[in-house]
């Protein structure tokens, strides 16, 4: 018998999760995926594209896992209170993907005795890279969610205080920004865009693979590559002078702060 999954909110992130779950049906069989989604058009799209069953806020089906996937600015407390009325804490684990929304707030709306797992899902859901961060409340057990979470990437079980930091730190956006700037740099220097893109992508994948093989920090390889008075150290000096590292670090800190403030302001 497969698992029964119930999603509340059928936006971009749960859709990516559903796609990944479907792809991993050999290792994680599911009998039912139901989605409760306010927008009828979105619910119809999910039914047509992924065969998921549209559900209503009055439904009371069996569910091994209920995923709360509305936005922080939506009525998260109302959704959690509705879950508490309709599902059975002895059977169902509540997984929240709502950025910044704490386990304590969820427990307050759900009431006592619920297994609650707060995750920040990895967005590289279909390429088997990237980590989701997951924090468990006192009742939750890793075995209740591990197979599900592993359908959309790797999982890091962490203390809840690290979840907001992972949320700000891990999205691939920063890599996309870097690739964008890097490709433009090649074009600026005179390369055709397709050539610049091909070189940039292979350099990033190859550089990452090499770092993993060597199992060292980048500084070790930079020390080897940057010979005295050479091209590499000239580029390093220019990056330092223009504040490259500070720019990346400031952006990540701002993203972490934004996550925390979104959660703090959530209902
Ligand atoms: N996208 C990401 O990369 C990402 C990554 C990590 C975590 N998250 C978290 O995942 C959650 C969902 O993000 P998303 O990108 O999927 O958002 P999204 O695309 O904006 O989708 C949210 C959906 O939930 C619906 N909704 C709102 N209240 C509802 C309710 N009470 N019952 C049923 N449906 C409801 C919305 O309908 P209306 O538009 O009609 O209101 C909308 O279709 C957020 O909390 C976000 O913080 C997202």
C-alpha cells in the first residue's frame, strides 16, 4: 500500500514536489495525492497535468502526510486549525513548507499531540541535487517523513534555529546571478553568448566536481592557481577591490533576514 499525501496550497513549490514524487514512484509509491487549492483554474491544471485529486476545505480523507504549502502572508493559522479539525494526529504528520513560520506557531494552531515537521524544500527538486532542511517537533519521527522528503533531493535534519538561515542561503538563485554575470563578462570581452554560456556552465560544474574530488576548500585551489604576478591573482585582486565577497555575503544575510521577518509577520 502506498502513501496518501494531502497538500493545502497548490502553487509553484508543492507542484515541483508533486512532480518529483511522481518521478520517484518506484521508491516511494503513493495511492492518492490530493490538493486543496483556492484557485479553480490552478486545481484544474494540477488535475490535468499530474492527475492529482482536487480537494475541498471540508474534506476529511485519510492522509499520512498533510503538507501546508500556502504563503506566509496567507492564513496559515486558519489552515492549521482546519487541519486539526479534519485529520487524525495518530495517523497524520503535518509538514509545513511555509518560509519563516515556526513550529511553535503551528503547534499553537494545531493543538497538542501533533507530529509537526517544518521543512524548507530544496528547489532543485528534479535533478537530485540540493538539500532540504528539516526540523522536527518533539512528537515527530524521522521515519514518518524521510522517504517522502528524499523524493525531492537530499535532506538535512537540523535544529529549527538553522531553518531560516538555510532558507536564505541555499536557493540556486545566487548561482544563477553569478552565471548571468559571468556569461555577460565573456560577452563583454568579445565571446559569442552561446560560447560564453557553454564555457561558464562547464567551468562551474567542473570546478565544483574538482573541489569535491579534492575535498578541500576553494582557497587551497586558488593558492595553487594564482601564481605570483599572474593572471589569476590579478583577477582575485580585482574581485577583492570591487567587493565581490562582501556583495555575496550581504545578499545572503539580507535573504536570511527577509525570511525571518516574513515569518514573524505571518498570521
Ligand atoms: N517557491 C519556492 O521556491 C519556495 C521554496 C521554499 C519554500 N517555499 C514556501 O512554499 C510555500 C508556497 O510557495 P509557492 O511558491 O508554491 O507559492 P505560490 O505559487 O504563490 O502558491 C500559493 C498557492 O496557495 C493558494 N492558497 C492560499 N491560501 C490557501 C488556502 N487557505 N487553501 C488553499 N490554497 C490556498 C494560493 O491561491 P491564491 O493565489 O488564489 O491565493 C496559491 O495558488 C510558501 O509558504 C513559501 O514560503 C517556496
